[in-house]
C-alpha cells in the first residue's frame, strides 16, 4: 500500500510508476483505491464512473479499468455535500456527516469484496491511500488508509513531498500519530519531488532512518512538465488568469475555472500544441479577448452558472464576442449553460426543485434527472457541421473520427433545430446513434456532452487550424499523437522511478522476486 503524509504528495503517480515497473517485470498488476474524492472522473469500458487516477493507473499497467479498482467515488457538489458513486453508479447525495455516520459503517463489505476480486485476478494489487493516515478525527471510520492496510494485511510505503518543505516533520509527525500496530506496517519512506544535489540531503536521511528505524527507499526527483493528467483541480492552484504554457503562442484559449470544475483534463492535449496557450480564469477581469472561451464541465451546473453571474462573466463573454473572440464553446455542464433553461424538477442538483435561466446562446433546455449517463462513445463529425475544421480553409471537411465519453445527469432538448446545426453523429453504442452537440451555423458558438474531444488528434489539429485561418494564419500539419505522448510519459515516469527507488527492497517487502519470469 502507498500512503502519503498529506494530499497531493504524489501517491497516484508513485503508484502508477511502481505498477508500471512491476508490469514490465512480468507481474499482472492492478491499482486499487477504496474511496476516492475527485471531480476528474473516468468512464470504464462497461460504462461505470471511477476516479481518474485509477483509470490512468490501469492504462499505465496495460489493463482494462473496472469499478473494483475504485468502488467508492465521492464527487463534491457543495462545501458540505457530495454525490456518492458506488461501483460506478450514483448511490446517494449525502452531507459529510451523513456519509460518515450512515454510509461508512456499511462500506467495509463493498471495499473488501472489490479487493478480493482483484486479488483473485492479479498477481499484485497496489493499494493507494487518501490524504494522510494521521487525521485523528477520521481514523475511527477510516476505510482508505491504515484500517484498510490492516484488513488487507498490506505493508505500507509512506510518500512525502519535500518540495513543499518540512518533509522530516511530516514523516516523523505522521508516525507519531499512528497507533503502534499501524506504525509497524510502515516498511519504507519515499521522498518525492526533490530538486538539487541528493548528497546534501543525506545527513537528513541518515537522521531519519536512525530516528525511526525505517529505511528511506528512494528520493525521487521533481519531474517538470510531466504530461499525465491530474486527479483534481488542486493542480490549478496559482494558475488563475495565467498561461500555463508559452504566452507567446499564437492562439489564446481561456477556460473559465468555476468552483466545481470537473474533467478539465479535456484540455491537456491543447496545452501540448505548439500554437495553443491555455489559461484558466476565475474572474471576468482576467478574461480579455481570447480566441476561444471554453465553459468546461462542472459537478453542479446551476451553482457554477450562478458563480459566473456573480463574477460578471456573462457581460465579459458578450463583450469579448463583440471585440474579436472567435468562438464560445461549452463541454458537458458548460454546454448546458449555453442553453435557455436549466430545469431541476427532482432537486438533483439543488436543495429544492426549481429552474434557472441559461446564458441563452443556443435554443436548448436541460432537465436534470435521477439517472446518470456514463458511457464511452465513438462516431464522427456530422454532415454540415458548423465548426471550421478544414485545413485548407475552404469548404467543409468530410467525416473525421471522434471518440469520447459522457458523464452527466441532464437530458438536453433542442427547441429550434432549424436554427442550429448538429456537431457529431454517434455510431456506437447504437442506442445513442443520434445527433450530438449543437452549434450556430457560423461555428462561433457550440457545445457538446463529449469529454475527451481534444484527445482526438485529427479533430484537435483541424479545429485549431480553423482558428488559425480565422486569424489570417497558415494552418499547421499534425504535430503529435496524444496517445503516443501519454505512453511516452508513462515510460519516462517508470524509468525515473526505477533509477531512484530501491525496487529490490520493495519486492522483498512484498515477499516477491524482482521478476515474475
């Protein structure tokens, strides 16, 4: 089991790296996180919703992700409430107190049954903890840290982040707050995100090992620009209004970061393009006049739409469209916002039934229903689609393949199909073989439920070229494959881990040899 001294110390990536090495060594390896809290989620092949980290880890291990790998997912919908997803299906909307007092006492069976199935199917299961195991107020009903390690009889590696400072205090303090039997499970430390000369750190490492009697198994270097998607929006802290890449790039893409932003990994491939700069904005003053404004996904469409109004975004968006912004796009919840109305008759997203006004750019209304849509889809561009996707800048491109996934509670109705054009035609699954997404005929305003659009290499480059043409710039040829880049980064991560972590000691702790063959 990989645990951490705090959130965001790198547990998910350390787990991914160790599992990738074990897979390369010939072991059938699976990830497991009993309870995850994240708004960046992942849809499995059978249409179940799990935490994105476990989906990413499964892909790194070369296996198909299942809901057993993350049987409980918490999707915060407010400051004190969350949607509880059990085995990929919404179970209930609970407050923090209700979750702790009503759900957790019954959760052990769900967790251990899922873990048992993985243990039967794989040689190694890598368990990932959450936050810190030393949260005193949470330990009694813990199902994701030391209680789980005990139920599974798993040795623990403790990961700490030296980049944030105080690494020795974090490690020693965590151990001091553990019970003796919990402390005995910690078999090694992994210090993550180190910058500089490791020999200067050695006196501290020696002191730590002498103080605790537990070995430091590795000091992992800080990996700049690691292009593996993040689990949640904590990685966006401090980026508001600023370009995440090169501000000198020719295309300015502004993504509005509302409080409940979800699946912002949709835009990761855009950041790798040589001509596209992506920035996340939280206030209308930061918006300016970008080439594109994107309203991303959200866990609570109505609440985040209200946030937009409170921050003055509707006026800023209208002003930008009048001053040169070429496109306004919405993905999932952002797509719903572009319509006329949001209807919540069953209080799915709100405390009480009701309705609210949308931004009014598309003739759509969305009704939030109890049943959630979670599905992977494939298809292509609809004939006569409004987006400018022609590299030559003339006419409309023929069919481009499109794959993606949907995660939403709403059903959207078009009240004036003659005034807009459909974007995509879904081919699979057959029950969804209908037009998907709508846009204005001039292509300036469009929306879709499809997450992962920009992971489609041809579509991404074609769309960017349409923007280039609109600005009087020459189109570019395709620059990279998102899938190949992802695989390259998995290898880079594993190679770095293998060079800096004592894998022989890790295998010894597990009672295994360094290779299955």
